[in-house]
């Protein structure tokens, strides 16, 4: 699905949901439907649409893959309807907006502008449409996977005894940037922060910040308590690298576990079992399966291997009940393989299987790969070898 086809699909959904108009302003959604991330309002009626660019009209005109005749410059939302749609009566209409994204001030302004109308959250509709990736999106995700592979190669080239987690992260991030990483990632959550991505080693692997529900690293200070620290890496201890990339608007996410020198036998055994769970899921996932069924399969396999106590453990009895996430224009987006998501996968969904094991007496290992779900057989999009690396 390309260009205006995405908007036409949205218009069909509008009719089913009895929506009179949709107004989108979140940069990732505007980018998806129009090709530009310039500050804009995308206004969609069942029979018409227009992109109103608040700032950067020259950039937007160069970026968009929709009809340039549908692109106009306008800073104020109120003016859009008084100047451009004066013939359309909006009284008591159902207006769709991204109510998970707009601020309280923006919402209050919208209530004034559209007094008497019902404001409806359309983010679930947009995110549902975005789950299925077209060929152009998959190609961009492949490029992001190429960039993340460069970061893996940087670990192999630079990891050494006595270097800090921060030094290792800097080497990885530099390799990502030189390979086209845009230097940021997007998560649809207000006030989210995580440095450039988790790196952790040794004892820090057991310290789980509340910022992200995974192995996080501890960060450089209490200000951003996730990511690399100044801790020195020593021989014989696990090192986890989980730094995502963004290339041409689309993300890649991968985790690999490394060890300087010979890894302890308990770590090797734990990683082998973790990979067995991942391999089992990759072989069983198919269109039509529910996300919650994938989670149940992972738990069943962990129990079969005698690893239930370690699988997705955060220590002290705490456990994650999600084993991955969708990925695309945002780093974490639906669908979410977990105990809680009962939605079904479909052809051309891309998910990141993100799993770890923690043995509080031995250490932590983690493995994450991106999977393109296909009727004819799944494809692993991430390119780094899926093994424990002893350097």
C-alpha cells in the first residue's frame, strides 16, 4: 500500500466507524500517510483530504508522496475550518483525533474550536492499519537492520578488558550513525527517556530500571537511569548490547550477548536454552496466531527446558509477561506478543522477539531478533549471527 492508498484505506475505516472527519498531527502518523514529518495537520474527510503544513512548507512539498495540490500552508487549526472548509457543517459531528498524543492544552483548544462535536480517539485505528508493512516499509526496515549490524561489528572490534560501558556504547552508536542511523528513536509515550539504548554488563545486568520493562542498564545518573554507565567491563562476565537504529523513518531492534574471554558454563547453557525458545517460536509463529498464544508457547518451552524460573525473570520473583513488540515507524508499537495482547498476527507484520534469562547466581543473557511474519515461512530480518559471542 503506497501513497494515497493509505489515506483511502483510512477513509474506508472512517465510514465503518461513523467518523465525519479525522485530524492527525503526530509526526509519525503524518509521515505514514503523506511522506513528510514537517509540523502539520492532516485533515481527512470520507471524500477528501488536505495536508496543512504549520512550518517548513518547502521541505514538505519536496517530501510528500501525496498530491501536492492537497498541500497548503496554515499554522492555526481554527483557520483550517473557517478558511478552507467553511461549507462543511461540523455541528455535533464525530471528529477523530490522536487523543493519546495531544497535550491537555491542545485538547482544550480543540474542544473550543469544535464545540458541540464528539472528539474520538482514532490512534487504535491508525496503529491497526500500520501493523501490516508494505514492500517499501520492509525495505527501509532492512536498511535499519544493516545499520544495526554495523554496531554489532563495532562490539567485536572494540570490546576489551577495562573499557567502560559508555565507551562501548559510543563505539556502537558511532558505527550506527555512520551507517545511516538518524540518531533518535520514537516511542508513543509521553516523557519517555532511555539514552540511546541499553548496554549493561556484569552486576549491572541485575539492576532493572523502571523506565523500560527489560534489561536496562543503569545509566550515567539518576537523571536518565537506563543505558550505559561508567562501569568497567571485566573478563568472563556477560555484556548485553541492545541499541536500536532508525533509518529513513523505520526502526530496527536487536540484542546480542557477549563475553570477554571464555564464558562460564552456566552462561553458555542458559543462552543455548534461550535460543532454543526463540527458535521454537520463530518456527511456530504464523498468520492467525494470537500474541497471547505466542507468549504461552514461550512459557511452555521454558518449562520443558527446566528454565521457567529464569525465563523473563527480573529477580526476586519479578517477571516480564511480554516477550516482544511490533516495530516500524515506532520502536515499540502493536502488536505486542504478551500475556495481555489477544490480537492475531497477519502476513507482513514485523515483530521483535525480545527475551532474556536471569539466574541470580550466574548472570543474565538476552537475545532479540526481528521477524517478518509470512504465510510461506517467517524471515529473520536482523543479520548478526544468533549466538553467544566469546571475544
